[in-house]
């Protein structure tokens, strides 16, 4: 259904969106890394090489309303999660840092990193390279940065790039102190490839930090959250952005993301060191696991 709607509104030729299977696993069914060349696209299973175009279509469609919808659908809470994510990383505390914000979209995390370093540590040398596969999202980010003191300074750059294969000539091995990815990794076709790239570009001792929607373990909260997200968010998408399908995908993709311990293991499999597999160790739940911060250090 979702695929059909996206296909209809897409400018790309129909065969790109042929669905391999339309089986719809339940929201609580954990994501399994497909052993065939398939990937989850919300609750749908599609060919791996189709997912990227489908995700690109979603973000092309939501780019201009993304910030408004983020505020509306989370009632502003995404701002608190992002503030706490960045302040937990303390950019600038130990001197200027070279940061990369992947799937950085409209620059929410980059702006917070630069503001934090400047406001808390009088640091105007920390830099953030924002990388995103979607030029429309980056364009919104650049527009927004024009209103800031960072515009036209070496402190920020916007780069169209795929998290799974960051161009080596632009993003060299062992070159960043901090790698952030917020609400982005679940949209990528291969999470292990993203983690591999994060490991490659970080310096030894560098930090990987991911903010992502995750698994709510409290059954009562999970029920309320499910009700809210499956009914209210797609409805808001229709009203505020005229686009129900994209917001339905965003909600579904959250449910397909691996639970906290499984994702922590993927981070270790990529070579990072993490804390123990408990809340407050390898990850820190926000609001009962609605969102979650995972961190790893490249040794
Ligand atoms: C939900 S938005 C998050 C944007 C921003 N990080 C934030 O927190 O507001 C997800 C972003 O992931 C980007 N994205 C999806 N797949 C990607 C990929 N393979 N490589 C890089 N970016 C990707 C999308 O274009 C989109 O901008």
C-alpha cells in the first residue's frame, strides 16, 4: 500500500519500485539482517538496491516540512533528545574537535555541536562536516545555517554522501574525533556498512554516537506509544505535509530497528568498544527507550 502510494507520487520509473514481497511482519518482530539481498522498508521487504531510492523519495518529499513535522509529531521532544545527545558528548571540552554528522539532514545536530562548543567552551575551531544522501535535506540545512554565524566559515560543510560508502578522498581514514548519526541509521540499507565506515573515518580514540528511536520495554508505555505513532503521526503527515505515506514509513521503520542489545552488538562487531549491555552502559534510553543513545569508542 505504502509502496503503491510512493510509486504513484514518484518521478522515477515504476520498475524501480517493484516490491519483492509485501508481507508485513508485526511491529514487534525484530529486524533480521536479510541473508538474501533484501532489506526492510518500513514493514515491507524490498530488494536491497531498491531501498535507497525509496528512502530518497521519502526525504525528497518531507524535506521542506521536515523541521515543522519533527516538532509537531514529537511535540517538540526531539529537541530535548538532541540537546541531551550533544551535551552528553561535550564537544569542545578538551579542545577543538573534528566532527562528522552523518545523515545530518537539515543540520540539527551540527548546529547544536557548534553552539555547545562555542557557548560552553568558547571554542570557534570545532568543525562539523554534515553528510547526507539527500541533497534536498542538505539544502534546507544550508538555508538554515545562512542565518547563523557559522555560515561561510570553515566550521561547517554540507556534503552529499552515502553513509555506507563515504568517499575516501573527502572523508579520509582516521580523520575525525567524533562521528554522530541521529535518526538516520535506521533508514540505511546496511547498518553494518554504516558502522564499518564510521570506524574507518574515526581516529583511534574517536567516539561513535548514535541517537535513534529504539525499543520501549514498558508494555503500558509501548501500547500508548504505538497508538500515538500509528494513528497521530501519519494523520499529521497528511494535514501538515500532505503526505501520509512518508510518515507512515517513518513510523514503521522505527519498529523494524534492532532492539538496544542487538544494535550494541552490531557496534562491537564493527570494532568499537562499548559499555556493558545495560541501560547506562552500551546505551542510554531516553523516555523509556522511545529514543536511545548508543556510543562506542574506536580503540
Ligand atoms: C530522519 S532524518 C534525520 C536528520 C537529522 N539527523 C536529524 O536528526 O534531524 C534521516 C536522514 O537520513 C538521511 N539518509 C537516509 N539514508 C541515508 C544514507 N544511506 N546515507 C546518508 N544519509 C541517509 C536522509 O536523507 C535524512 O536526511
